[in-house]
């Protein structure tokens, strides 16, 4: 039995990364952890996001994952460096892949990045993009996550908010969707940003990086399975996940206040 890869996010956003991962690794099993009881992470203190990420990482490690993808920019920005030191399995974040995607896409060298308050305030993207020699405009878009979690990605409200957040966007040729929820908003963001701006996300490059470092057990014809663990309501999760290509596989509710014990209890449940 091959060991699954763990993937986590505060909510459904990380499913955009899971989708890209499954395209690259079709026979790989995944465990997707969605912390919908505590979404959004984006406006919570850094230390709190780090603690949540630590709990989830420990939970996934108890399920014997072969590695963990932090499919959340906020958690990648706040927790990745510390967690790497504490975790026995490889951890992959989404910020370096986002930077890489922007470097590949830009011609003018002028790029933008949008994300949660936590991600933008951390300066993680800005520092890395500047180090790569690019000019950077950055903006936090805190309401975007709620639009996606509420299934309102294609709404007039989404357009109004996008116009608000991008109102003083300078001339850039590439805009990084620095939050894994944002690919769901692409039609609206593209409309407001204009056709001349290339929208890039971390999903593809993250999948590329993970696929390159995972040891495959030879070709397999069986399709990989996904088990979902959610800390919030299962129905709300399934409903929202529909907008991101659905939820194949079992969805298992977890009591977030007992996450530490939960890992031990579910261990042995086939992924
Ligand atoms: N999807 C997450 C990210 O990439 C966080 C959304 C949130 O919980 O604020 O940043």
C-alpha cells in the first residue's frame, strides 16, 4: 500500500492545488484536510496560524503521510520555516512555486501579488520577487476568501470587491493569485484586471515540484483516492467544493478541539 500525500488548507481553496497534484500524480492517494471550522486564517495572528498548522501537520503525520503540501499561502508564509524543522516528512509550501510561476510569466518585470492580510503583511512574496529582480505591487484582499467559501465567486458582489481591491493597480503584466482560494475567482479577477494581465497561481508549479520529489512505485492503472477531513460542516464543505470540481472520496468530520487525539483515533482507517 503506497502512503498518501497530505494536503491542507484553511478551507476549500487548497482543492485548487489538489486538482493540479492529482493531474500530475493520478495514481497517488491523498488526504485533504480542510480546517473550515477556523477559516479564514488570513486575518489571524501569525502565531495562531502557526499553531493551527502545527496541529494539522501532526495529525497528518499520524496518518502516515509520505509528505505534506501546505496548500495555503497564509500558512506557508507564517509556518513553513518553523514546521520544516519540526516535521519528519517533507513539507512543500506554495509561495516559492508562486514566485517561480511569476518569474516564468513576466516579460516586463512588473508584477503584482494579491493574497490574504497575513500573506501580504508577511512580505514573503514581495521579498522573494524583489530578490528575483522584479518590481512588485501587493494588495491584501481579505473578502475574497469569504466569497469563495460562500459560493459567491461568480457574483456581482465579487465584481464590486475586485474593482475595489484592484483600483490602484499599476501597469503590471503578471498578477500572482497568492491565495489558493483565488483561482476560483479567475473569471472576475481577469475581467477587472484586464486581458493584458496574466494571472498565475501556485498550483501548477507546486504540483511540478511535488511530483519531481515523490518516489513513484512504477506505473499503476488504479486511480488514486482522496480522503477528506473537515473540521467544519460536511454539507457546507461538499457544497462549496462543488465549485472547485467536486469532492470525490470520503468526507470525514473531525472535532477541531480534539485534533491531537483525533490522529490517533483515525489511524488505521484506509486513506
Ligand atoms: N487559502 C488560504 C491561502 O492560500 C487562506 C485563506 C484564509 O483562510 O484566509 O492563503
